C-alpha cells in the first residue's frame, strides 16, 4: 500500500511525547510548589509582624528596649515578668518556624533580629526570677545564637567600633 518515504514507529513517538509532557508537568508543579511555599512564608511573616506590633505584652518590652537604646529614662518602664515571658515565647515560636524551615533565618533576622539581640545583650536588666540562663529558655537562647550568626552573615562589613548600626547589609543573602 502507500508508504510515505520512511517508516515511523508511532508507539515510540507517543512514548516520547508522553515523557515530554510528563517532564513539563513535573517542572511546572515544582515551580508552583516553590511559589506556594514563598506565599506561606510571606503570610507567616505578615502575621508575626502584626503580632509583634499589636500584642501589648510584646510591645511593652519593645518600647522598653527602644528606650534603653535611646537612653531615654522618661519612657523606660521595666516590663513585668509576664510581659517578658510572652516576648520570649513569641521568639521561641519563631525559632521553631525557622528550625522547621517554614521561615528563612536571614529574613527573620532582617525583621526581628535586632530586638532579640538587644534583649539578650541586656539580660542583666531582667528580673532574676525570669531564669534567663536556666534550661527553660534554651530555645530562646538558641534563637539568639541563630540571630547572631545571621547578623554576621548578613553584615560582614563592620566599622572599627563593631557597632550594629554601622554594618552594611549583604543584600544577596536576603531572599524569601
């Protein structure tokens, strides 16, 4: 009967077409998964940022830390132990999210790290009954170390005083 010049194995061609479409579908699904994870991280960070600024227990500690940094004794009201514990628990939650890879460490540092480090660097000002150096707050202390590592990675260029305010950011390390 009629042949058109060359013989084509249509079964093999169909297998190749199927493989190409399957590969394309897999690549698209990986891309969508990455976009979804990025949206989840943004959502987590948005919710945490709202809590950080609106929860009174956390904001009272933040106000104290800002007054402490500014050396402003007029607005320097030492938070009570409950407020301090809520502040530390908030960051322990974030630490769990970072350790589970739901959030990236460098982004968390960029948003909250400064406050964690100011808190940790002034631990002598906190009430002794808080038990900062006891085993109970180990997750918080791990988070402090994580934030120090992130700062050193993000801000490798220090001035002669090693002042946090004088660091220059390494922008390539901050990605959602």
